C-alpha cells in the first residue's frame, strides 16, 4: 500500500467516522478490546457480517451478471452463425477481455482508496481519485486499442488458423475503439463502489442487455432499414452499448445528490500528482495480477486453438459459461476488499481476518451450488449456446459438455483465488498477489495444461485439467499469504497474539 494518508496500515490514522452516505446498512465493527464485543458468539458474528458482506456484494453480483449477459448474448447469437464465426469472434473477444481486464485492474484500487478517504471524511481526495482513475483508464484505452488493431500477424505466428485470424481481425477492427468507454465505465463503477453506492450500475446494465439483444439482431440480419453486417454486427452493437452505458452512468451520477458533488467538484477536473501516483502504485500490481490471470486463460485458449476450430469453438462457449459464474466471486471479492480496507483504517485486523475468511466461505458455497447444476444438466446448459441440430455443432457440443464437468471443480478454485486477490488488496498487499499469480498460473498451471493437453495427448480436456491445477495452486498460495499477513498486522497494531476463534 502507498505511504500517503490513505494507507490503512498507518497507525496514526484517525478512528472511523459515521458516514452519512453509507446506505448499505453495514454494522459498525465492535472494538476487539471491548469486553462486551468479545462475548459475541462466532455464529452471531457470521450471521451479522454475512448480512453486511452480501448487502454490499449483491448489487455488484447482479451488475456483474447483467454485464456478462452482454457478451453472453453475443456468444449465443454467434453460435447460430457457424463454427468459424464463433471461433473467430471468440478469439477476438478473448484478446479484448485480456486487455480490458488489465486496464480494469489499474483502476480497481480506486475503490479501495476512495473507501479509505471516505472513512477519513477527505472529500477533496475523493474527487482527486476520480480524476486519477479517468486519467489512467484513458491512457490504457488508447494503448490497448492500438495493440488490438496490430494483433493479427502475431496470432498467425502463434499457430492459429489463418481463416479464423482474418475473421477475428475484421471483428477487432470494430471492437477495439470500444475499449475507451468500457474502461471509463469501470472507473466510475469502482468509484461508486468505494462510496458504497453501487446501485445505479444494475439498472444501467440491465437496460444495456436489452439494447444489446435488439442491436445484435438488427445488425446481424439487417432489420429496421439497417444493412446486414453479419457477425461484425455483434462488434458494432457491443461498442455502441459500451458508449451508451458510460453516458447513462454519468447521467445517473449527476442526478444523485450524494455522488454529483464528487463528479462536478473542481478536484475531479484538476491534475493531482499524488492521487495519480497513488492509483498507479496500488493499481499497477492489481493490473499485473489481472493481466497474469487473463493472460493465463488467453494463452491456454491459443493452445486449444492450435488443436482445431472445433476445440476453439468449444473453449469459447465453456469460457463464457464459467465467466458467468465467475461474476459471483468477483462481486464477493470487491465487497470483502472494501470492508477489509475499512477495518484496516480502524487498525482492526482481527475483523479483517474474519471478513476475508467469510468472503472465501461464501464463494465456495456459491460455486458448489452451481456445480450441482452443471453435473445434473450439462447438455441442457450447453444447448443454450450451441444447438446440436445445427450442422457441425455435434462434436463441439460433446467437447463442451465434457469441459463443463471439469469446470464444476475448476470454478471452486477460481472463486477462491479471485476472492483471495481481493482480500489481500483490502489489507494493502497488491504486489504479493501478482507474484503469487506468476507461480500458480504460469509455473504450475500452464505447464500442466501443455503437458496434459499436448504431450500426454489428452487434447482439450487435458488443457482444461491443467488449468484447474493452476487455479487450485494459486488459491492455496493466496489464502495462506492472507492469513500470514493479517496475523502479522494484528500483532503489530495490538502487540498481542491473534485470538483463537470462538467455539460454536
């Protein structure tokens, strides 16, 4: 964490103030030195704080679901066009998401920094952080747009089918400029989450889903007097929705009496070197971690692409199904991170420890429930994306069903490692998760995927199994690191050992 006044480990930080903007109903955390608080039973703590965590996480999860529905609609419609189209668009979307995730990581820390500034009632810094987030999202948007436009020759060198690459290039030519409004939207999202007012996100994203469905249909097939653009129409619709979503978010913020002063503040339009550096210092390792994770999936997608068009099409569908469920852990990760940042601002690392474990527990529970659905009805789930009756889809459906059974286990580890990143970020450790991701993803997961998929000739199923091994290793490393770090911080702030958990 940075050494400026927003550092939650600063022992001179003032105590928490009542926040009139807190609409989540999050209860005040009891002082661990208070004897009345120490008598609180463990089940009571879990019930009370589960309510606080889920109250903050729920709108984020719903917003995530609505957001991922945008790309889900794209994949479903592309699945009706043919194997080459879904493979090409899937490759293009994978590259776009790789860079989008990296840029989002750079501004993710805005939420944590804003939460800490809010606890200290530092409104000037909140406005400065909003400007800093827009600055870095714009820089990333421009650089990544150029990178996407130049990606074609590299894909050929990496063994992708030339016909697929040509079609992917057409798709990216339209999709790439959408990176800017997409990242601007993400900056506003993390900013409002840090202020504990993420509500507008859900309504905006739900409307975006409806607009995406209508635009996709009109632009693919040519409706309402519009020309038929085919599969490129999906890219046009996606960019249009990114832009409209951002503009709608700005409009909603301007109508919100609590949020509007921050957006219209002079500090939100003025360069503040300290805020810009703070977002960079906190966000760069987060961006590296996100890039490492997304890169891990992208490289494995390229490995699968070398196995043929059908394998790449199956990977595209499976990635989208898993991505939907991943949104649950993403919401829990952000919510737990914000609550831990607030606990750190109070030097209450006992509370931070328990909140981190609570977030992990809810992530595991949620993904296990979804895994049951995968195991009971894999064919029905896959058929939503790939109708088997379409010519050439039978083999793709069979591959994807097999992958879905592997994903039932994989997503539990994926959720744990994702929340592990968030809870470590909450205590100010963003560099650690980046280093750990390099070990788990690249030194364990990628070699395992290549060995099982290519060397052992298990094909796409072997790559998926290796991916699961990498995510499991990363989850274990991150959770162990969080427990060590938060216990050390507790000892430093209290001079006492970490209390044993209460007996049920």
